[in-house]
């Protein structure tokens, strides 16, 4: 019986029916990790002993039958920006090398309570700053579809792990597209929930008004299952919303008949690859055939999203990353004579180039004389982007577009030009600034590489995005396409 | 007040690095200056947006003043809090001299 490539919901049924045990399943996933990890570099830390211990406990729970949940016994990977008690958590940075958190992130705690199995910590761009995973402070991740290409970023390790069969599902984090873009580039499903939907407690901070944790999965049903567990108010995060969490599975299969779906004309940006545009246009036709009415809409301030983001996110990051001083945890340089020199040396040698670039940009934008021109201006532009979405959602239920303007690009192709790298997130960033939710779902291949369809729904209407994505997935079946690395295991 | 439109200078890069407590080499000053100039030129597109009639969004949530009861609850032990520290002295983090 071959279990590679199966989903959470399929495996849950098999676990409940005792066709397999969680222990066997976990060992099987580690066997795939042993086969392909050398090629993908999806993980920074593997937690084999912890996982097998959790799997044994899950098997007892499943035998007992009473409190088994859809995630009990399911092997899951966690992006390295999430704190896991007693497990090294570095956010992909050398400055946090050796840091072992004394507590769990709330999302980790919740998965643990459900009886999920933690495979390890996945590789990512340092402090989640990047769109290719080449900013990892350790090693770049390789795309399981083509090992010479990037998996996207910053949650590239989580994406590669799911796409290569090195995890059944994973958690990532998304500040400007860091879940959706790598999901698109590796042919999996990835969702950025609305800001405030999921607790950020124990998520190593990048930009605190934008960061959200979200699911990265093989299909939309799994995405709904994972979101169900991590969503909801957390007393440890005052910015997590007290709004009730709906049942994400209840309306999943309701279809799109009668729904109004908008296509923002600004999202077909110049520089979009023809193969990507063709796949996305075909996906939109599929949803029309399923009974949705499609109309063109305009989000006129979209072009300002990228420049506004590259003020707001670095400004917040420069403040958040001030805590890395080498005194309390992580790397300490040791060469400074005074405390200030020590800070400077530790931060110079502990942070990578992109992180330093963004700290400088953010510090500059917040410094005396520039605050009004940059930070305040960007926050006003953020209001314009929020209003764009509000107006569009008066007319339509959800928006459709590409997730990324390109398919996965070769490693090294954009590393010399930071601005070219930033442009990868041009159609995901508005969703973070606009405080809406978005999901990327596989919509075919262009030149043999995966393309993602992005479905954007209003804030706190994740069930709408999931429903549209599920209708598309069911009609297209593109989620069944596997990367060569996973295909080899399935065969 | 300096003009944001004016080109970023090496001296400004050094000043910003000092503010951010980032050690920086001469080679990095030049590289960051050129890269940041390029990024800022792109960011200056924001000036075309008419924001005269809109308030700033400082935070995306509508919730305000989240309150809770002022009760003592369990927290990290001193031992746990110091576990990751490079240097400790008793129950304290140990740092280099504040003044020479």
C-alpha cells in the first residue's frame, strides 16, 4: 500500500480504520525525508525522537477512539519562525543559532493538543524576508519540481517539504506573500488568513501589523482542517480577533453557482509570464463553467502596494529586530569592548545581507525628518488599498488572479538585484496591506512548472475563499499533479 | 529638514547603521547606499498617490484597548529565561562595560 501523496483527510480515515498506525506513517515520511532531503534542503532541524514519541501517543489516542481528531497522528512540518519548546528555533538566521525556546507558539500548542506529529523545523528566508529562500542563513531550498530552481519564499522549506512528500502538511507564515507564493511555485495549497484570525504568539516577528501564520497543504480540504485548529482568539495575543470561528468544512462543497467573482485588471501586471496568464485565465473559465458569474473589477491603487509595503514592513522589522543584541539569547560575537560595540559586532556578523538591508531601510524611513514622507505616507496609502478592496467586495464575493507573475525561477537569477526579487510579491502584497484573506491553489503547469490561482476574500471570510478554491480544485483536479520527487515515491 | 527626494549619501548610510546598531564595512556602505537609492527611487512612486483625504492605517484591527484582569499568573522561571544567554552572572544577563 503506497501512502505517499495522500492527504490529511485520507490518512485520518486510514488511521481511524487501523489500516496504518501513526508510528508507521511517521516512519514512512522520515524514509522519504532520508531519500530526498539532501536534494531539497527543506528542513533546518529534524525532530525524529519527538515525532516518534508523539506518534506512539497518537496511536494510543486512536486506539482509545474517543478523543481522536482529524489531525491526531498526522506528521506535520513547522516553519522555523515558530517557537517549539526545547527544539532549536532560528527563523533561518545565524543570529538565533542554538536558540531553544522555553515555550510553544500558540499554533504549535494547538496542533500538539490535537495530537499532531512534529517532523521538524523547515528552512526559510532569514526572518521570513525573501521570496526565493536564498536568504536562508543556512542553505537555500531547492524546488522539488526542478532542483535548479527556487521553491519561492519565505516559507519555501514548508512548501518543498509538502511538495516532495517530506511532510503531509505544514505551517508557514505570510507577511507579503510568503505562504501563497511558495505554495504556487511548488504546486500545493497555501492560505494566508486575515490578520487577527490566527494567534501570532510565539511567531518570531517580522512585521507585526502584517504577519499571519497559515496552512500549506496538498488540497483545500486539508487547508480547511488545519485552519480550523489554528484559528481563533488567543489570550496571549491581544491582536487575535475575538470573532467566532466558523465551521470551515460546512460550506466547503457548496460550489460557486450564483457566486460573483471579480477579476482585478491591475493583477495582470506587465512582466507576467504568458504561461502563467494562460493557466490563470483558463482557471477563471473553469469557475465560470461551474456557475460563477465573472466580472472585471478595478483595484486602482494596486500599483502603490509594493512601495508602501517596502516602507511599512522594513520599518516594523527594524523595530522588531532591535531585540537581537547578543546579550540574552542566540549568537554573540564577543569582540566588542563596550556594550555598544558588542551589539554592533553581533548584529553585523549575525544578520545576513537582506535582513541588514531591510533594517537600514526601515531605520531610515523612521528616522527624524523622513517619518512623514515615508512611514506616514505609506500608512495612508495602506488606507487606500483597504478601501479598494472594500469597494470591490461591494460588487463581488471574491477576487481571482495569479498568485505569482512567474513560475519558479532558477537559483541565483534574482539575487543580485533586491528590487527584482521584491517584484515577485506584487500580487500577494495587496492582500496583506488590505487585511483580506487569500489562498493559492494549483491551476496547472506552465513549461512543466506549477502555477497558482489566487482567490482573495474579504477579511474574516476564509470560508468564502476556501469554497471557491475547493470548487476549482474539484473541477480541475490539478492538485493531483505531483513533483518528480514525490512521484518517484508514489510509483 | 532634509529632502527625501535627494539622493541618499554615504554619510547618511553610516548614520542609519549607527542608529540601528549595525556594524558596517566601507564596502557595505557603498553597496547599501546604491541598493537603497534604487529601492527608494521605486518607493518614491508613493508621492503620486493622493492621500490628502485619507487617515493613516496604523493597525488593521478594529479592536481597541484589549483589557484583562490584573492577576498574577505563572511565568518563565529565572532559570528558563537565562537558559539561552551567552553569559550570565547569578540571576542576571552579563554584558560588556556600558562605559569605557
